[in-house]
C-alpha cells in the first residue's frame, strides 16, 4: 500500500510503500475484540473488598435468648441484616487477568492497523520534530496534518520509534512528547508499546518513517 508522506507543515514531500504484511493483513474483528477485552481486564486491579460478618467489629454475644421473647432468633448483631453488619455476595479481591497467545495479539494489532489503513486514517511524516516543546506548535502541526476547516480536529495517536541510540534523536522525540502532553485529543506512544486499545480509541495514527520500520520489524 502506497501512501503520501508529509512534513510537519502538512505538505506532501514524497510517497512510501507500507509493508503489506502489517497494513494489508486479514481483518479479524473477533480477534481484535478478544485482545481489547483482555487489555481492559488486565488493567483491572481487582483490589475492591468488603467485610464479611467475620471481619466487622462488634457482635460476639447473642443479642437475646433463643426462645420466649417473641422476637426472631438472632445469633449476632454483626449478621448481614443488622446495621453495621457484614456483607454477603459483595466484591472481594480477585484477579481479572486473561491470557492470550502472542501470535494472536500480534494478529489483532495487524488487523487494527489494516483497518486504519483502509480508512485512510494513517498519516506518515518524514520526520517528527519541533523547534521547541510548545503545545501550540504541536497543535498547529496536527491541524495541518489531520485537521479540516469544517470539522473539529480528529484525535491522534502519535507513534515515535524510541530506542534510538543517537542522543540527538532522543532529544528530538522528547520535545515532541512534552509538546503533546497537554493536548487532550492526542497521545504520544512508543511504537514498540503499540496496543489494541490505543489503536481503536484514536481516530488517526500519525507516525514518522522510522516508526514504520519499527512496526515492520515487530509485526511483519
């Protein structure tokens, strides 16, 4: 699949061939759904807890004798029907984690990237860099890349290659990260940490050419 390559001012500078193994893969909706549910479940801490009748304070002795009072028999004031008593059928700590084979997770990512590519929702830039880490510069760049006059700007997931050895490249992407942090409709993410939730939650994917190479090496 051949797409246009833009600069940060929104002008076309060249074209690039996206790897077909990543951006023209079969689309498995059920696989993307399973991967999404897994990620959301694994983010669930499961630390919720309520006290049972054995954990609340008080109680101990029988409130009144078993027979002869005309009242219902009671064994403890800490039973569930009493005010301040323990709870039943309420949450306790548990694990929500779900497992999914690595091959299936990567296939889900390829499906999501292919879906985005088919919707023309992937924007490739020649080099993602800013002169200063200012939010207004990043907002202006996104307006030029994915904005339109009649509609509000689409939300964007900005992929940076990461793991670069050159200090200059590291500083460059740090400036971009700092500039994008205050944008509510944008998120900066290392391409190596690409996940199904961010892919599906953001309307546009903006990435430099180096990030395309990272995705090809990882998912191709």
